C-alpha cells in the first residue's frame, strides 16, 4: 500500500534529520515499517471513532532548529523536582536543573548508558501493541534522535520526582514536529515518581491556527517489589495535535499508581498499554479528559492480566461540552493463567451541551474462571434538580453549573499528589467551567429569543 502524503512527509523529515548515529539502524528499520503499515481508517477498530485527517495539515511542518525563549508557569517551578524542559522538542538547559546520577539524556549518555538504552528501548512497546497502534511507535523510532533515560538500580529511591516539561510555542505560520521518548527502568525494590507535563506557552482557539504535532512514547519497566507513581498531563492548546503512548510492564509484587489528565485538541490520542507480568502486581489508575469547542480527545487503555493474584483499578471521568467529541476505549484482558485476579474499570461521562458526543466502550475479556471483575460506563447530563437546588440557595446559574462540573472531576483530581500542580489545575478548571456555563446560558437566551 502506498504511503499517504503525511507518511511521505514524515519520512522525508526523518531523512533530513541530523540524528544520533547510535540509532541509525533502529531508525531505518522503523522507517520501513512505518511506510509499509496500512493507514488507519474507519474500518480499523482501534481508530474507528477518531479521524487522522488533521495530520494532512502537517505536510510542511518541520522540527524546530532552536528553542524560543519562554517563561515557565509558577506552578511548574514550584514543584520540588529534577526538572528537564523541552521547548518545541528542543532541550532548554537554562530552564532545566541538574539530573540525578540515575538519569540522563540519550544524547549525553556514557558508553554503559548507551548500551543499556540500545538493549532496552522498544522492548516494552514490542510486546504490547498490534500493528494499528504500532504505526506511531514506528514513527517515533524513525524520528529518534534524543530522549530521557531513568534507570534506578536495585533498592534505590529517587528522593524527588523526575519532572519532564514539554512546551509548545508553535505559531500559525510555523507548524512544528516534536519527538518525545522516555525510558524508565526500575530494578527490583526501587521507587520513583515521574511527571510528564505537556503545555502550551499561550492558548490558541482559532480554527485557522495550524496544528503542530507531538509524537510521544513512554516505556516503563517496574521490577519486582518496585513502586512507581506516574503522572501525565496533556494540557496543550486546542490547535495542537498529540499522539502518544504509555507502555508499562509490571513485575512480581510491583505497584504502579498512574494519573492522567488531558484537554482536547485538534487531535489528541493517548494509549495506555499495561501488562501484569508477575504475580501480585497492582495497578491503580485515575484519569480525566475534558473537551470543548470542536476539540477531539481519545483515550485507549488496555490492561493485560497475565499472571495470578494481580489487582487493577481504573477510574476515568470525562466532561465534554459545545460540539466537542471524546472517545474512551478501556479493555481488561484476563489471560488463562491469571487466576485470583481482581480488576475494575469505571468510566463516567458528563455532557454539558446538546452538541457534545462521547463514544465509550468498556471491554472485559476473561479466560480464567476464578476472578472478580467489574466494568461499566455511563453518559449523563448535569442534574437539573441539583442545579435548581443550588440556585434556590442564591447561587447564580453559571456558578451552579461550574460547581457540579468541578465536583464531577474533583474526586479524580484529588489523586494528584503535587500540591502546586493540583492548585493550579483547580483554578484552571474552575475558570474553564465558569466560561462554559456562561457560554451555555448565552446560547440558551439567544435560542429562546429567536
């Protein structure tokens, strides 16, 4: 099958890159696979409700040669962490701090670290994804030139979070491509907190703004009895396109706590692929997605229970307004040997306008006979009785709608352990819900007067 226009451009950009010679063979193999993989369409199950048409707008986009000067938000600077900042995909040393001895950028790795990167990179992704989702993993490898490694030795603990900040500053006349790659390898009995934070310098909301693309892949191995807390915030402006994946492998008696929050964009697709590869492994995942205007956001999660006595709890909530669209596909797969599994998946959605759309599909596939599993999804609107009650107590209609919307996601939001980020997000979401409520009230008045 011939590559489409975007695939051709993406490959030409890869050819023109001055890339790290250590990845030359990996890049070449990935480029061939990317060109040969069929482009997802409506009949591709993993992309059934999400169109990739907007990628065709990126056929003149390129990698930034140098980073634009920016000022980080105070909430970011307030987090006590090992911070690395990338602006339009370019590392910014003046905004970054010192790294712990266990971490490095691929481009600055020593001989031992380079050998480890080449040995482990791609090993978690390769065991978890099928070709339809591997398409953008191939693209990530084809563009590979830098990344971040965190390799904690046996029994080590990171005393503060590794904080990766990715800032987009793209303007309408200068669409950019950004590559992100993170490899986290926790040996047995180690502990770490990792934050990935994607944001924009300014908020764009014009339909004419040209979308820029971030392609991001994160691979995490959690060793036996190791503990991880992973946070991923996708808060880029709505002219931005982001296609990313988090691939997580759990070993015997390991624990992973994940927090995910995403705001919609022209196209935003995040995949979580999580495998329980050892008995006694535990996953706790909380997340929320928010979409408004004409935004699109898509979360696909797949939890593989391969071994016995493993637990997983997944709680995802979504709020969709205006003419936005959200897609959620959550899959739990219980393999034949995964006896004594306890797994739950809950997806609740709130529509705040008549034009909003949610396509939710929870899946439970069980091949073991001694398990406790539950899954479910709901789609609802704001409770008119609750709105009336709040207004009867003197609360304005817009404020009442904000309180109910905020309360809907606050249970999930409270799982974020970093106070400066939590407070910043609380302020951001309250302002967002007030704005949406006022817009809805204005549209209602116009409709009634027409």
